[in-house]
C-alpha cells in the first residue's frame, strides 16, 4: 500500500503550519493510523538529533513524537542552518554536506536535491498509511517558485491534498488567503482542498460573513477556525522569539528573574522552555545591556556562529556586564556556543566559523575551544557531578557542535560524566558559572527544579515543594491537548475524505 498524503501550507511564515501538522500527527495516531511527518527542506536553527546522530528540523522531531514513531532523517532530508549573511550550512540526511551561499544553492543545488527528497518520500510511502507534509513559508513566492522544493512541487510528488493555513491574529486574513490563491497556477490551485483560519481570538460568529465570502470567492471550503492556544510544544521558527512568552515581565512580577541573551545567530532557543513552567520564575529575552538588569540567572544560548556572536557581545558591552553579574553573585549558564564563549580562548585554525580568526572569551571558565571540521551530533546521557551541589542524577539531552573544548582540571570541574566515558562542560570553583554542550539540559525537570530552588534558597525564599512532572509526561499532555483542541474546531471528517474517501472516520 502507498501512503495517502495531506499537506499543510501557509499564507506566510509563522502561521502555525508546524503546530497544525503536529496536531494531525497525534489525531491520526490516536485514530489507529500509521502516520509520519515530512518536510523536504527546512531552514531552522532549532534542530533535533535522531537516535543515530542525524540532524533534522526540530519540528519534524516533535511531529514524529506526536505520531508515536521514531524520528529519522527521511522525515526532513534537507536542513539549512543560516551561518553568516547569505550563507547556510547544508545538511543532507542529517549530516553536514557543505556551506553554500544563497545564489549557489538556488542555481546549483536545488535540482540535485529533488532526487534526494523524492527517495525519502517514496520510502515513507511504503511504510505508513498517511504522510503529513509541511510546507515552508508561502507557496506563492513568485520570485522563488521555479526553484521551490518545499511546497507545491512536494504536493504534486506525493499526490497530496493541500490545506492552506492563514493566521488571523496578524490581520488581513481574507486578503492573505485570496492573494495566495491568486498567485498559484491552475494546477496548484486545484491541489488546495481546504482552508484553516488559525490563532483566532474573539467571537466565532463574527467571522461567518467573511467565511461565506471566501468560500464563494474561491470555491474552497473553510474546514475550521482554530482559536489561539498556548500549548507547550517547542517552536522551530525564530519568529517565535517574538511570542507572548518572551514579553518583558513587569518589575518584581516574579521572585526569580531569568534572562537569556538574544544572540544574532541564536540556535536551539527552546532549551529554556522548561523554565517557563517553573513556579514564580520569569524568563526574559534581552538584546541590549540596557535591558539586562540584574537577573538571578543569565543564560547564553547556542549560536550558529560562536566567534561572530562573541564579537557582537563585546561590541554591545555584554562581556563587561556578564562579568559584573558574576562578581555580584549571580549565576551564568552557557549552552553549546554560549559555553564556548564563557571560556578563555577560541581557536579556529581551519576557518570553520568562516573567518579563521581566533578570539578571547569571557574567561569565566578555564576552558579552551578549538574548532574543527568534524561536527558532533549525538544523543547523550550523563551523570551530574557533585561539584554543582545538587542531587546525584542522570541527565539526558543531545549535542550539536563543531569544536573540542578542553578544561583546566585544576581550576574547574566537569559538569557531566557521560555514559560513553567522556566529560562534558565545566563548573567554576565557586559553582556559579556552568558551561555545557548539553542541549535540553533544562528539560531534565528535576535538575531545573533543584537549580531554581538553589537560587530561591540563596535569596531567602522557601523552596518549591510540588511534584515535578517529567518532560515526557508534559509533552504527552501537550500533544493530546493540542489534538483535542484542533479536532474540536476542524471538520476532521472532511479532512479524512480529502486524504482518502475510502477511509472510515471514527469520531
């Protein structure tokens, strides 16, 4: 049997395509179908590491979990990770292929990519009942359509019914729907079988006249209006950094103040998501020293260009501000590129970072990093060392980095003792600075709770005693909450009929 296919495309970026795909994956799985996500080409700095060490877009990793299947690189065979202005790392089937500028990619690589993505589609078609394809941006970018391998070309290849998603929260929803359809050619318009209006706030009845007009104007049914929902599912698009979760809290609104620096090439920013769930903890995203203040915990996140973003930190004066925070007894945690920045020296003899220059770090940890061409991508498990002053526990996560970091063992302790015998990260002797390559460190909820309680204790506040749910439990709850929410507001019987009229629908 060849899998049937449905494709979610959008009127623009950040309309909620990934979230709708995630919901469909869980709905179809709940209904007993073997379902798999697919996105041919993804551009994202939030990535996911498969069990065999392949790197794919984070959204497809999340969607695979929602579908209750093991993530593989066939679900996202091509990943682009912006590295410098107009230059991206091209990852093919989870492995570094080359760095390429936008013009070369468009003119030379796109045609090479089609056999790669077609092979993945055909492989998935033979193993599943339904493929949920996700588009990228908009299918109506007329300057890109001739080389677009993420939208209508994929719909034709997989013979997928297309559902167009539009974001009403940003305004102009009807114009965006009609305008998108007007820019498609006849064969492409015939692929569009339904419309979803997403992120609605307000009275549903007020949309009825507009919906009737759109259906009459386009001849395409509106399958549902999905109310806005804040569900704890990791974002992929950097546009999500402007979401309400990161709006600046009011002064003294929370007992614990956490700030994360918005680096120009920030990656895997969802590492901090679990901190939003901690009671009485506020998380801020800061782009300037003026916004920094005196947080109880400062996080320097991952980046696609460590030396470039370190230079930006220094230009903005963050280097001095971070050292002053540490001197005042505040805590600093650097993850991946942020860890490298906390060290004393960063060397790039092979020009892996682009320029081949070296740099002096913030010198808050006695480590030295040498960048090399071999990229480390691996799921990891490690035991927390006792130097941090927390309970003995095992943490799980993943690493994605270029470079090897050596610690001066006389001046600091490693953060984790890994199951493969390696050491990860470093902790300063005063215990207030931590560096780690461990993406997902805060998703180990017991670690996060104990760290926050350690800060609370230092501030003279009572510790939080409530039970800590595991990250897996929270994700399962989120997938089911999202699936039930979408199923309530979308005509799923019509969706099933779009995929295959022979499917029997179970409500």
